[in-house]
């Protein structure tokens, strides 16, 4: 009770300090550094740039500031040489708790002010995709929890050392580790969480869960370390060790400290977010599992029930096997390491199974033996929280499961059959999935999902047919546009929250223009399924990919920021055209992207093709003014750049500055210099028709499976030119 009475005077005293209000003011304005200097979220979504970056930067700057304030306040009585008097009035142990809670209370006040002040700014910058839930969670988890962690760490360092200077050094080193050595480890970067992207169009609960788990682990760990330092508080003029012996007489104190440290260690080791896949990605031992002899799979099915509130999955998968070997056979499956298998039955009888501790490419191996009977139905029941690949732990978020978005891939959808051949080359599959009735189910492939039933609990059960050992399923709050063009139906799916942006960019017209032009000039996409192609906008994932009947569009390519990128087009509709052209130059034909400094990339042909489409739509003068002249101006400026003319000066700069400058220069070479070279090649080969024929032949060339990339030399050979022929004078 006495501590509670003393808390409010201490908080009042703290809030009367000019230094405290200076720290509060600097912390409140600190998110601005995330707009200018420190941008850990690299994706171009609006929430990444104008929410994640400011919140993380605010946590870093605010955490450091409150760490400094903590050490300064704890040393106040020592600096004033009144610590003996203070200890005589109030127990130093009680005072340590009071000061800690007062500092944390001031941090919470600061967080509340920051959230209120930045609300209107964030809403304005983010625009139509602003989400209040994302806003509050981002600031509370990414910024808010950094402040008490910093206070606990700084207070612990001071209570261990009882020295102002040494405490500052230790805290600076601890914060520096998070920002440098630990920056790529999502569990260790306590100050600056690993958040590479937030989605504009769909939910972000997966990454928020990851940040929350990391923060709470560190909160328990630092509480334990602070509790240990609490035992080292000097009493009765004794030194550290004698004070420690005196303070541990109450056995509950060291027990609490020890339990907190142990619990944090257990939480660190048992984290449920990321698997333990082999970091050596050249190893593919699961593909070397020998096939079961004289066993074929004739059919498989799965009933999948995602829990969109908890982010978990439960399911039942059934496999029909024909076993003509006359003996038991071992069957292997790949399963997400986050899932627990509750039972495996063969023809209705429970049979033993094992799940390996070894994991590879986000899969663990489930093994069981089927009986010697000729016809066997194997049923596997599983449930759990899907874990993400260890090798991508700094880029979490792909396994999002919520009421607005679900992505289940291969072993996360149902156990993936590893070592059984199909019957007559096919794995006929039926998938049923039950989701909120506001969501649309989209199989990634040629399959069509249909609603089997609408349930009384506000969910709907969907079913679709596919073929294969795995499969990818997308579901979400989608809008579907059917676009008829050149005898092909394009099923265009994009997030409902992105509707205003897509409509203002003229997305439907852009799709029609690109498909009509590229199909006529280069040919149809190889991953089209007959006369239908799905274009699916995914949650931000770092890139797209394609398969028979479907192609993925990363939402980051269609954000308001990206659609305003003048290097890709004059207006949003032209940027939309640019991104869609990547279906031909980028996905339909791949480019080796291992060397970022090489001007030959998918961007060169994509920008050139965008120019040709715009020229056809709006006329030669418009295309010349808004594309060719701008390319030429950028290239002229490039060759006047000091670091281009003096590369030895670039080598003298710090590595981070070199990387930044090289990236900017590479951007000009890929987006401006290369299109000009292609335009010059067009003139040298005889005009647009000749260039169209060359590109048509390159697009439809026979691929080398060992190196399927379109190279610059292939382009030059097809044109009958050399590199010197395309030098820009």
C-alpha cells in the first residue's frame, strides 16, 4: 500500500522534469525518422512505408531515449549525494520498483500521445487502404513495447553497475547488437523487429503475432534480468556481493528471477512461428526418398478447416492406394512442421506413424506403413499453427490466415505425398475447405472452386478438383473481374480494399491492352489454360509466379506509391500496364537477376513494351515526349554523374553508401539505358515489325532446362548485332 501511495508523487515528480518532457517530445516526433532515414520495411506497400517504418523507427529512437532517461533518473540521488538519506526514508528495493513503474507509466503516456498525434498524418499518407486495427497494433507492438523493454534493460544495467557511464555503455552496446548483429534474427532484434512488409489489401495478423511473441519473450527475459539486478541493489552501505547475499534472504526473490529467465529461454526455444528447416538449401534429401514398390495412388482428398480467428488449420486427408506388392509398404508424406498429426488410419484401423525431427524446405517427414492389402484407404488427421521456413524467418507473413486472406501451400494445405507414383500419370484430387462466407476461394491452377453449402454459422464450404501431390490455395475478400480479350477470358482477382486504387488506375483497360498487344506481338502465355487465365493479386510476398491456368501478381506492384512511379509510366494506368507486361517479360521469359548492376533485365524489355503499347494507345508524340525523352535525359544525367566518371571515388565510400549509389545507378541503366538500346536495335534491324518478329521468336524459343534465362547475348545474336552496335552516343 505504501508503494502505491509513493508511486503517484514519483510519477508527478517525473512529469515535472524538463528532461522528461524533452524525451517525450523527441519520442513523439521520432516516427518521422522512419519516413526519412531508417526504413527497415523494404516493400513498397503504403502500410510498409507510412506505418511500419515510422512505428519501428519510433520504437528504436524512443527506446534509446527512454533508456537514457532511465539511467539518468536512477542515478539522480547518487549524483545529488542524498542516497543515504533516501535509503533511510524509503527502502531502496521499494524505491527501485516505484521508479520503474513511474518510468513505464510515462512511456505509456508517450505512446498514447504518439498514437493520437500520428493518426491523422498516417491516415492522410496511407490513403484509402488505411486500417485502424493495423495502425493501433503497429504502434503498440512495434513502437510501444520497445519503450518498457529499454527501461527494463537500462534499469538492470544501472542496478548491476551503479555507475552512470558504464550503464550508458552497456545499454548502447545492447541496443547496437539489436540494430546490427541481431538485425536479421527475428527473435533477437528486441529493439527493431523484423518486419519487411505490411499488406495494404489484406490482414497482417501473422506478422503481428510474430512481433508480439518476440516482444513478450524479451519482456519476460528482461524482467528476469531486472529481477536479478534488483537483488544487487546496494543496501546499508554494502558492496554488490554483500548486498546480493543480504537481498536473497527472502527466497521468493531469486526464485522469481530464476523462473522468469528460465521461462524466457523456454519461450525462445519453443517458438511456434518458424520451423527448423535445414539452412543448407542445396540439400534436397526428401526428393531422394525411394518410391514404394508396386504401390500407386489412385485418388486423394482433403477436408480443410482453417480457424481464421486463431490462425490455425485442422484437416483430414484421405489417400486411395493400390498395393500389388503383397507386403507392407512404407509411405512418406511431407507435412508442415507446425502441424500435429492426431491419428493415421488404414482401412479404418489406427496404425503407428512417425514424424521426423529433421526438416527441410518447410516440411517434416511423416512416415507410416500400409498393410499388404491390395486396396488401402489411408486417412490422416492433422491440426496446428502453420510454421514458416527458417530460411525466410526475416521475411515472415506468407502464412497469413485471417477473415480476409488465406494462403495454404502444398504441405500446409494437406500432407504432401512423397514416394508413391500416380495411377496412369495422374493424382486426381478433391479439396473441400470451409471459410467465412465473405471469402472467395481461388485454387492456384486451372481448377474451379464452387460452393457446396452455406452453413448456419456464417461459413461456406467450397470444393474444387485438382491434380498433383500438393497444391496452392488462395482465399480472401476478393473482387473478381471477368475480362474478355482476343478469345481469352482473364479472371482478374484483387483485394476489395484495393478497389478504389484499381479503378482509378484503369486496371481492367490495362489488362485488355496488355493481353491484346502482347498476345498479338509475342504469343500466348505458356501458363494459360486453354482460353482462361487467372490473374490473382496476392498479399505482399516479394514477387510473383505462374503455373498452368494461373499467374500471381504481388500487391506491392499495384500500390498507390508504385502506380505513381514515373519511371514505369506517366500515369497510374501506364504503370499498371508495365506491371502486367511482366507476365511476358519476367514470368513468361525469365531473366538471371544474380547481378543487379547488369542493365540487361526483365525491366528493359518491359519498359520498351510499355512504350510500344502507350504509343499504340495515345500516339507517337505522346510516347516520344513521356518516354523516350525522359529516358534520354536520365541517361545523359547518368553519364555526367561524378561516381560514374570517377568509379575510384565510389570505392572509397562506406559499403552502405556504395550500395545505395550503385542501386540508384543500376536503376537508371535498367529502366532507361536498356530501353534506349532496344530502341536503337529496333532501328538497326529495320523497324518495329522486324523487332516484333525477333522478340516473338525469343519469347517462343526452346528453353535450356539447365539455364532457362533469356540472355543479352541471345538478344544480340537474334538481332545480328554486337554490344558495340548498341552503344549510345
